[in-house]
């Protein structure tokens, strides 16, 4: 799978995210502080990674900033993106299952390497629900994008 990854700083788990994704066999597209010459600010880097998903150059993205909040807000402004700020494995699993989230937002400040590993494992193991009510909610979010 091709996964876009953005971080506004190379601190905390920024490099560990990239390493974990590559170790799992994913192709990684780098943005922000992870890419030489890219604008690193969270609004620019997260939007660029989310744009790769929106444009079909990546199937998913992981966006990171100090709290994860700014990166998730910026990513969610990109059409077709459903970004979820996740601080634990169960939230990551639920975001994939019930929200069909395609962008994982992470805090560079909050996460340890073991918690990061649990989040990534849960995110990639989960599949979007095919339940009618869950799909209706995801479809409604798409309708809101079109406004």
C-alpha cells in the first residue's frame, strides 16, 4: 500500500512512523519535515499528505504534529479525506471500522514507540464496516464535503 506521511517536526515518533510503515512493506511518500525542501508547517504538510490520498497517489496517510490536532484539522479540509486523531489502538480501530477513516493523525508529543506500534497494528488490521447505518454515516460526511 502507498501511504503518505507528514510531520511538522522530526521529533517524538516522526521517524518511527516511517520506519514502521516501511518495515510492514508499505511504500511511503514523505512530506513536511520528513522531506528535504518541503514546507514543514503542520497546515501545509498535513494538507499535502492528505492531498495525496484525495488525488489517488496514496491509499492512506499518516499526519503528525505536536498534538495531532492541527494536522487532523488541516487534513480534514481536503475533499474526500476522513482524518481521525488517534491516541490509542481502540480509537484507531474504531476510526477505520465505523468512520472509514483514510488519514491517521498522531501526536508527536504524546505517543511512545509501543503505543505507536499498537495504533498502527489496529489501524491496518481493521476494515471499514459494511453495515448500512455505518455506510450511511460515511456517505453523509461525503455529502458535507460537497457543500
